[in-house]
């Protein structure tokens, strides 16, 4: 018993018609392109927003994550929480006088770093302030650590 010959031109190797082979290749090409585009999109990390708030006077030019890291460094350096310098429920408020003190201290730290360590580049997990930071003097206490006799250690 002979089999009936299939309708349409078929290739000798695969048994597929040339039209279906082209369609399969086209679909594969689309899938590979989509996969490569998705992989490229995942590799491109979004650019963090810059901290651009009128209440920020000293820590300008930082991204939002860098700014938050600096705030966390200060909390650890002084052994306090955010409410120590900020008005409760309103970080932008200048009602707490300790916020003005913190600004003056940051200006002092910036001046020391610019004068004595102008070429210092902080590492990945270090403060962007420079080599001298709040921790240099405060060492985890709200008031700077002092040496016996009243001098700063």
C-alpha cells in the first residue's frame, strides 16, 4: 500500500514547506530579539534622582540614596535619631535649633576636608563628606568626645 504524496512543495531534508520554514525562522528571530532587548533593559539601571529640595543647604549635589546614606551616617556618628535635629513630622522645618548647629558642623567638616584632604575620594560605603566626618569627633555620642583636660581627642 502506497502513501499519498503530501500536497505542496517540500524540502528533501526536513519535510517542511519552504513557507513554513521561513515563518519558523522569523518567529525564532523575533524571540531572540525580544530576549536580547529584555536583557539589555535589565542591565540599564535607572538613574537615581538628585536631592533637589530648597531646605537642603549643605549636602547639595547628592543623589537621593547618597543623601539618605549621609543622614544615616550622621545618626550613627551622633548616636541619635532623626528627631534630634529635625522637627517631628516635618523634615524641611527649621524649628529645631539643633538643625542649624548641624549645618554649621557640616560647613566646618567641609572646610577641613577641602583644606587638608582635597584629593580624597571616598570608597563605596564611606561618607561623601570626606576623610573627616561627624564620627571623627562625635564617635557615637551627641556631644563630641573630649580628652581629659577638656581638649578634643
